[in-house]
C-alpha cells in the first residue's frame, strides 16, 4: 500500500516524543519517532521484535545492560521482551520497524 506521510497522525507518546505510524501490513509496522532535545522513551519491553535507524540527531540508547550514544546513521535491534529506553541528546528522528504489527500503534 502506498501512503502519503501527511496522512500520519501525530501521537504524543511522552513529553517531547511524538510517534507517526507511517504504514503497516500483516506482519510489520513502520513508525517515525520525533524527539525534542531531552525527550525520553522510558524503560519498557514488548513482545515485538524492533529494528530501528537514527535518521538525524543523537540518542542515548540502553538495551538490556548495554548503553551507547547513537548518532545519525546508527541502528539498533531490540529482541522480543528485552528492556530498553532512549533519550534524545538533541532533536532527533528515529525510524522503527516492528514485527509482528503493534496493534497499539495502528492508525
């Protein structure tokens, strides 16, 4: 399905963190996450595998016991049910893919 980005609704997930679900199918979902400087996605886990790419900015990303500062062009893979968090060190845009589809992210 071809979808215009402007149709995606802005959903404030947390203070300084906005999600746009760009598209999804039967087995995966694509989301854009926009962070203001200091915006944070707190510790959480989910039953979905998540792979992401930092399109712009810098994030402090923690995955299990690993902590790293990511810059534009870096990526991550979050296995199912592994705790993780992210905090923006500057305004940032991340692209995330989830499988299976997160029902709570559907538009």
